[in-house]
C-alpha cells in the first residue's frame, strides 16, 4: 500500500503579494495538476487571500505523481511551504522500511526528512502481525 497525506500553502513568492501574479502562477499549477491527478486526490481552497493545497490517498503501489506535484509546486511557486507524508509498505530498504518519509516544501525546495511522530509504522500506527488474532 502506498499511503500519502500532504498540505501546502501556495505562494508564488516568499515576500511579494501581487494578486495577479499569484493567480497566474496558480493557474499554471492547476493545469499541471489537472493533467496528472487522474485519481482526483487533490483539493485546492482559496480563503482570505490564501491558497491552500491538500492531497491524500491510498494506492496499491507507488505513485510517482504525488511527489512530482510537490516538486512542481516548489518550481512554480517557490514561496510555498508544507509537508508531505508518505508510507510505502513496498519500500524494503533498511533506512526506509517501516517508516513514514516526510518531504518538507519550503523556499523552492522539496527535502526528504526523518519522521519523528508516526514512525516506526509498526508499532506506532499498526500492531505487528499476529496469526492467532482474529479481531
């Protein structure tokens, strides 16, 4: 299972607040998302002059487009910031097995971080497998 949950505040710049520039950058991002988000797992809200992005889903296997969206946000709107949590139970490398991976979006970069809140996945989130348990 490929589980992902993320959010971001969308800003085209870290300081400037030009409404027309913000709308132009947001339109480019929305076109990109419209083409790539075939599962419709993305939501974008506009409230009180703030554009926010949410993504959440569960796929049977790894979905590259999830991280691609965050990377595109960093490129198009470098003033954006947010977090993306990913748990991939098919990731078998020692350093990523049984962990959430957190991707931090800030100042035009998407950087992989260690998760200290929900990892290790077992036993923090889920119990270990027990063949004698039937509940």
